[in-house]
């Protein structure tokens, strides 16, 4: 076999593997959103290019995240990012030990001494009056911005960083599918409102048109003028056009298929990660780039995370490694919780 034949064979193998992965992903998101989509016409042909786009976007997004960091007491001492996230090394260990998902993962993977996980947090910035040296003079009531992190979540875990990244890629594609489902259900809710409004307008129009003829006009108020009738007819026409734009009945599956395909084909509109560079001193006070005060420059990853019952949240996240041996005993956590309740 020549070297060119070997390369061609390798490319065909990769293409076959990618094709299988795309097909498996397509079937997974169909099950996730609506299994009946399989009855829609040419659903595979419609979804396959969009699924490939979403998968490629997820791969690029996950690949842009820096390598996993050491989440430990020693890591807190040496890693400026860990020191920015947690006030003390004890706070770091306590935050991970409180994660029920992390503990459940270790229980389910008894042979693993280490976990790779996604640590996510809320970032808060506050304007305060602090103390700072300006021109060699200590000044008070200096406007400053402090940065803090809270609401630590450790829920996505893996045996290795490679496994964690692959899992996150799948989760991003699944989130896009859920975004399409939210759009479809919103359309259905809108359709219900429009149908009610349409019925009311039809009734109103029929009454107004009838008042100008027959016996009704003898007892009722004066017949409506032409401008009122024209306005109602115009509103009815707009309403019916809106109804036609939201598919129903036999076209509902095709409409949902279009929603799903559109979201997957335009993933950046529905989920994204924004890098942010920030310079902090040891007290997490933000520093300007030209500030002579000692500080460290941190590269943060901020994801827009859709929430099921409210607006999306912006959460800072990082890949981390955490040792099973560092977990605090449950008894220690219970004692701490009891002390806080006193």
C-alpha cells in the first residue's frame, strides 16, 4: 500500500467515524426534543447539515477553554486564578466538598482517585470606597471596583479531561436543541393567544356589521362608521397572517423541524462563551493595566447559560482537577452547618 493510499484510507475512516457521530447526535437530539420528528418529511436531510454545524461549533468552543487547573490547597497557593476564586484554601476545599454531584460521582466511580470537573461561579463587581497609594501618599475614600465569586457549582464531572471535554461538547449541542424546543413552545403559546384574539375579532366584526341592517339596528346604537369597520377588518387580516406564520396541525412537525434546524445552524445566537481579561490585586480589587500597584492578569471564561425558569445567567467557569482524598468528611460539613444555624 502506497503512502497516498494510506492517507486516503485514513481520511475515509475519519469521514465514516464523523458520519456515525453525526447520525448518533441527530438521533439523540430528536429523542430529546420530540421523537415524532422522525415522521417529518426528510428529517435527516434537513437536520444533518445543521447538526454538523452545531457539533463543529461545540468542538471549537470547548477547545478554546484552557487546560484543567489544580483545585487543591497547594493549587490555591500557586495559582492566581484559584486565589481569585476563593478567599482561602479552606474555602476551596469546602466548596468542592459541599457538592452533592461531586460526591455522587466519586461514589459511582470508586476506583478513581481524581475527578476532572467544570467549576462554575457567579461573578459580582461592586463599586466601593477604599484605601490606595497615589503618588506615594496613602489616600482614603478612593473609588475602587472589587471582584468576588460566589454560588460555586461542580456538577459536570469526568474521569479525564478528554472525557470531560467530550461530555461538554455533547451538552452544548443538547442545550441548542432545548433552545429550539423553547422557541417552538413559545410559538404554540403565541398561537393560542392569536386564536383567541381572532375569535373575538370575528365576533366583534359580525356584531358591528349586523347593526347596520335588520331589526337590530332599530334598538341598538347608531351603526358603526366605515372607518371603524375598516380598522377591524385590517386587524383581522393581520391576525390571520400571524396565525398562518405559526404552523399547526399536520404542519406542526415540519415547523418544529425548521425551528430545530435553524437553531442548530446558528449556534452563536443561542449559546456563547466570552473571554474576559481582568487585572486584580491580592484583595481582588480591579486594577487598570497601567496601574503600578502589584497585581496579576487573569483570563476568565464567561458563559451565557440559559435558565429554565428565568433570564439567562452569565457564569464564570474553569476546568479543574480535584482529589478524592481532599474531600471533607460529611460529619465535618454537618457540624459546620449546625454551628451556622445557632
